[in-house]
């Protein structure tokens, strides 16, 4: 797999993480059976590091050994952790209880999986803002910007993600830049699920989301979970100051949700952050389909609507 990247852009630290979840079969149930740690994620991480360099990484001991074996240490700033040392692992039992209480609600994101199959994956992905905050605090590579890259997006089977990309990242956001991609291949309800009513105190039906309707509605009336648009975590970018604000706001909103009996993926927290936002934090980029998400960010096709 060959990804073209213009290395003249030296002012970005690329942030990611890689951990083997305790039960790999659970990850397969959530993400697909081809996503095995050794065969899928490790080669993807190698491609990411070799392509971009200046990578801030949280990982487990197995990943660290792989990086050392392949001589990639000079390109990264690495923090090695056990899975149980991840930031929210101590809330695992509480999250699982909440997930069980949510299970079966109409429109529930995980209705086709058991909470047990999701819980460790959720603990992993909830750490993304923590990795970016850690990278921004350390700033080993002395860069102005920090950009999240999903480690799994660089597997050779996803080469089409990068087809047609010109190798440039031109975006220089003044706020937190995040992409919203239309959901593919899923039947999404066009109203807020019942358990979201407790958070927003609303019982109105929500029309199908389009780029134009999102602009008009300012994201206030779009379902946080099972909306027609998702917020893919593969594309987040900001300055160190932006990232500190983003991290603080993420943890604040995550706790608000939990206090209302809601636990979900980091994508749902991002959407809630946008809904509650009064600080004009976000710069939103619309990408139609997951293919070319990064290319869309790089080519700066976006609409500022917040």
C-alpha cells in the first residue's frame, strides 16, 4: 500500500492509538471478522507511521515491540499502557450496567449486539481525546496542529480511501475541525430514539438529515445516535489550544450523558458536544461517504455551520 503525502507540511503531529482488546472476538462482532490485531491493525499502523511520521501514539506492549522490530521508534512519541490502564477502564462496570438498562430501546445503536461485545471497544475509542490532549501537552515535534488518524484506516484493503488524494493537507483550522460523513448501508430512524428524550426533553419527530437541513437546524434537532449523519472519529484537527478545549468539553459532555443514564460511542459524544456547544468550538467538514474522508479534509471541502 502506497499513500502519497507531501512531507513539506511539518506543522502537524498525527495522533493515534493501538491496543489489542481483551477478547478479540468481541471486536470482530463489532468491526468485522477481518479486523484481527496482527493481520489488520499492526500493518495499518506501520503504513501510518511510515507515511506521515511525527506520530503521537498510545499503545500496548505488543504494539511497542512491533514498532521496535520494524525500526519505527524515531518517528513517534509513544506511551505504553496495559489495556486496564486506559482512562475510563475504572468505569467499565458502571458503563456496562447503563448499557444493559439502555438495551432494547427503539433506535438503540447497539440493539443488534450485546453490551458485553461493545464495552471494551468503547473504552478504547473513548480515549481518543485523551491521546490528543497528551500529545498537545508534550508536543515532542514542536508542531502547531494535532490531527487524529484512525489507525485501522491504513490497512492495504482500504487503499481506496486514499485514491485521488493529492498528498497535501491544506487545512489550517482556527477551531476544532471535525468531519461528518453520511451513514452508509444502515437503516436509520428519522426521529430521536426514546432514551434520548430524557436528555433533551423532546418528543418531536426529526426529518431526514441533509447537508442543507443541518445548516438550517444547526445540529440542534438531529438525533445524537442513529442520525442520518454520523461523526466519524477518523478526522479531528486543531491547534494545541483547540485540543485542550476539545478534551475538556468532551469529558464534560460525556459525564452529562452518563448522569442522564446514557453511554455510547465517542461519535455520539461528539454530536452531543456540537449540540451543547456555546463556545463556537467546531469547524465542520461534510464528506459524502467514508471513502476519501481524509482527502476531503486535506482538500479543505467544508462548511462552517456552528
